[in-house]
């Protein structure tokens, strides 16, 4: 007997050929069937990810352009939607990277490409999205605590610095996973760059812990601010003026749809990382098994990892599209220029009609004299003091 040849150096076909003399005919046929399943899965997932990623990138560019124009025209809250614009830019970058990588990937590197993209959205994509949501909730919290000093407390300069910090933290966290990504893209460098026990396993554990913490922190912070808004509505109702507080709470509740979608996709993402960690441990055990050539188990691990990574990428793209749809439903009247212009014209006509009706309506305890049209002409001597 001999150990399983390292799949980090040879292909699946070479692996099956080398192990053919050590396994039975049934196991050999099963290995070929699983290899065919891997090829079919890759041929389906990669074009699908590329097409959806391309569509998502176009939508991201459209939403980005409309949001910037609406902020410039002062139709949207500048601070909140500057954060949303930054988040949209990150989503567009992730979608474009997924689309280009899927198009350029070959059949032999399909599994490695899907896994590398999965690591990318679990690091950069997830951290940038989570911190952007936290910043939006923080803005609402500050506006509740300091409603009159909000502009000075959180100026545009501080907002831009906060967004730059979000991007820097996201990129640095992604760079920390560069050794793991290097092993995935160029497997032959695995023993030199990032071994399983000292590098790959700790990085995956860190990813799981950070995913869990960010999900819990974000959900807890959102519920806390929502409860505070509800108490604010009740306190204003006591004084007989709760319309503005209700409007703020309803707007924050509508933003909660983004948080709900984020929580669902992030929970599935966390489950995917945990399953990949389990399969990576099994994969490492198979590589170091000195007793048998477990080619079937190895191919089974590869199928599971490929399917989980591909499904996670597709769910991430669906999440991005869902955010765009939710944003469009909530603010399409302010985002679309022709609708916003029509609404402004209607408001102006309504204001003019109210002003005219108020001037024409006789006021109590006042004299209504025809000051604009006089029945007879005024002589110049009538204007004397």
C-alpha cells in the first residue's frame, strides 16, 4: 500500500490513474463517475456565476450613478446615502471580480477558482458590508442622541474618514488571508506558504469567529436602536406630536429589510465556512493517510467543497441584487430623475395653490379691501402726506 498522492501537485485524472492498481474495479468506476460530476458541476456553476455577476455589476453601476446624482441634487440624505453608495461600490467590485474570474477560469482550475472567490466574499465582501450597515445604524443612533448637534458631531469629513477606514480594514483583513488564497490558486506552494495545521486551520477559525461576532453585533445594535426609536415615538405621543418620530421609525424599519437579507445570507455563509472547515480537515487526513489510497473520499470532498463554494457565491450575488431591488422600491421616486422632477413640480403647484387660496380666503377681524385694483384713478395730489 501507499499514501494518497498529493492532489496539490497532480490532477484528478493522474490521481485516479496512480490509484487504479490499489483500488477495486467498482471503486475505480465510482471515482470516474465522481470526476465526471465535478466537471459537470464546474461547467454549470462558472458560466452561471459569470452571467449573474455581470448583470449585478451593471445594476451596481446604475444604482451608483443614480445615488450620486440624487445626493448632488439634495433629494436624499447625504450622510446615509454616502455610506450606501460606498457599500454599492464594494458590491459592484465584488460582482465584477466574480464575473471576470469565472470567465477566465479553465475546467482544470474551476474548483480552485470557486474556492478562492468564496474566501474573497467571506473576507472583503462580508466585512465591508457589515461595517457599512453598522455605520448606517450608528448615524441613526447619533441623530437620536444629538438631534440638534448631529451635523457638527458627525461632519462630512468624519464620514469620509469612516468610509476610508472601512475600506482599509476590509482590505487588510483580506490580505491576511493571502497565504490561504495562494495555496488555493497555486496548490504546489502549499507546503512552503501555508500548511494546514499552522496556517489554513487558524485562518478558517478566525473567519468563523469574526462572521459570528459581526452578525451578533449588527443584529443587537439594530434591535437596540429600533427599541429606542419606539420609545421616542411613545414620548412624542405624550406631547401630542409624534408624526416625525413615526416617520423616522418607519424609515428605519424599511432599512431593516436590508438587515434581514444580510442576516439570512450571512448565516448561510457561516454554515458554508464551517462545512468547508470540516471537509478541509478530512482532506488533510486523507493526504496523510499511509494505509490506503482514498481517492473516492478525496473526490467526494472536492465535490462538496465546490458545490458549497459555488452556492455561496450565487447567494452573495442574489443578496446584492436584493439590496438593489429593496433600495429601488424604497426610494425610486428620489432616485429616478424624471419622477423626482415631476414630484417637485407637483409640490410647487400645490404650494402655490395653497398660498393663493389663503390669500383669497377672508380672514377674521380684518378688512378685505381691493388694494390691487381701484375703481377710480388716483390724482397725484391724493398722495400727499
